[in-house]
């Protein structure tokens, strides 16, 4: 390695190169770039406190302050007798330029300082030039970043010392005041950047949390539906194996077809177990009972009543057997809605409505406002997400929101295709379970466990 390469790669050289590059990017590149100062956010914390009619004018407050500062600079420049017009107008123009071209305004202020130092009798920092340079430094620093403020302060100090012939007697007040003002601006900028970063991180965290919750809900649904699908596939395999024995002297082609059906059903069961192993959590325990259906909904309501939530069940329509996936999803939705009622509305009452219609099943769970001294629990807010996922899986519809009396309502419709209706299966010669079905329109109301 040569000596030139060593110097080139040294930390000091890299720091100096970075500093020169920062100066070039901040103050020498795109000097005349048009960057108008945007108005304030009308939804800001302070502006929201103003009356509606004043908000439109309040968003232009920074522009008004800068123009007022330009007016004060012009008045200060007019106080000088020599070249009073130039001493007032040039610094005021530099201040006004910060509204549209901040970098150009800084260099214009520097040139104005030189002109005032040459034409005036009070040195480079006459009243107008002093105020103009201070205002320009603050406004441009507020519109850029702290590194730019450091460069402007250093260049201002060097210019003042140069114009005074090496004596910083007059430049010292400018350096002190501007350093303090720029420090305040830098602190505000750093705090604002930190708040923005925290807001961004919170947003990202919330999005990731919602995404993780969504995946967890989908995994739970997949694990539950595995039992339902596995049951159907097991029935297919058993029926395919037993079918040849129900026919006297079946042809070999028919036997081979049933063998193929059974082999495919067994293979599908094997793949289902593998999929369940992928989505299964480390602490997952296989259920020791079948997945619940609406037939055991009364047991759920009894458990809820024991916790102190007064419940009422209303059933309309002809009660009939629905596909297991629909019944499981309906049971879980009611379960989650009642859990939310216990959590967010302690001491209130809940009403569960089941509506059996030709096209599917309607669910409605309504609870009243919280009652008593027990405070509602905030919860994690995942229950609605799980319900929506179950409804979306079945191509259903769901609405959830607060009621007029301060309670909460969850309304769901789960469609059941006509091919899966009991009447359609019966017409096709399939089995129909009518143990819990009714042929006529029925209405059943249960309150506190009493029919």
C-alpha cells in the first residue's frame, strides 16, 4: 500500500471529504432551487383550537411573520443616512427570499452584508444587515437541517472576521446571538425528527402486529377446519372401501374405481396432517373432542350466564343442519362476540339471534352499555379480526359497530349454497339429518336458560 493510498483512506481525510461534500450539497448545489414555504397543517394541535373562520388564515402565519421581519429589517436599514434606500431594501429582499428560495436567500444576505460594509459607515453589521442575517440564518436553518445551519454559521463568522480585518469585535455579538438561535432551531428539528421517527415506528409496529394477528387467526381457523375436512375424507375412504361389498358380483372396473377413490382419500388425509403440522404452534394440543357446532350453543350461553352476563337467545326460521364448517364458524363468532361483551360491557345484557333462511344463516349479537362499577377491559382488539376472517372464508357479510344506546352490535350472514341445503341433498338421494330440523317456521326465545 502506497503512502498516497494510506492518506486517502485515513479517517481524517474521509471526514474532511465528507464535510466538503456536505457543504457542496447543502449550500452550493441547486442554489436557485424554487422551494416555497408550505402552509401549516390545518389539523395541527394549535390551529384546531381556533374558530373555523380563522383556520384558513392561520395556516399562513409563518409567511406573515417572515414578511413582518422583512419590514422591520427595512425600517432598521432606513435609519442609516448613507444610502438609506439600499441599506433598507437589500436586506429586506434577502429576508423575503427565504419564503421561496432559502439557499439563494442565504447567499443574497451574505452579499448584502458585503455591500453594507462597503457603503455604510458602521462596518459590515449595520442595523439592517445584522437583523437580516440573523433572520435569514434562523429561517433557512428551520427549512433545511442542522448540518446546513452549522455551515451557514461558520461562513457568517468567517465573512465578518474578514470584513473587519481580522478583529471580531463587531462579529462577536452576531456569532453569539446566531449560535444561540441556531441551537434552538436545531433542538426543535431534532425533536420533531425524533417524534416523526417514533410515529413511523409505531405505525410499522401496528401494521406488523395486525399482520401477525391476521396470520394467527387464519392459522387457528385452519387448525379447526382440519378436523372437519378430515372427518369428511375419512367418511369417503370408509364408504369407498365398503361399497364393493354392497353390490353382488361387482365388475372389476367398479372395484378398481373404489380402490382408487379410497387411495386418493387416504393420500389427502396424509397431506392434511402434514399441513396441520406446518401451521401448528409449539404449544398446540390436539383437541380431545369434536369441533363445536350450533347444537352445543346452549352450553356456551350457560357458561356466559354464570359469569354474570344476562343472555337471551332468539331463533327464527326452520332449524336445520348446516355444513360443519358453517356451524363451526357461527359458533366461534357467537363465542367471540359474547367474550367481547364480557370484556367491554361488564354488567350488561346480550341478545343472540339466529335466523335460518333459505340462502344461509344470519347471526346477530347485541349487548347493551356497561353497567355497574366494573370497568371495561381494553382488550387486544383481535376479536373482530378473527370474526371477519371466518366470514370472509365463507364469502359472507359482516358489520360491527356501536349502537345508539352505547352498546355494540355484530351482524353476520353466512351463505349456504343450495347444493348444500338439506332439501337439495335429500332430493339427490343423500342423507339428511333432521334431528334438530323443523319443517315449519319456528320462533324460540330463551332468557336466562328458561325457554
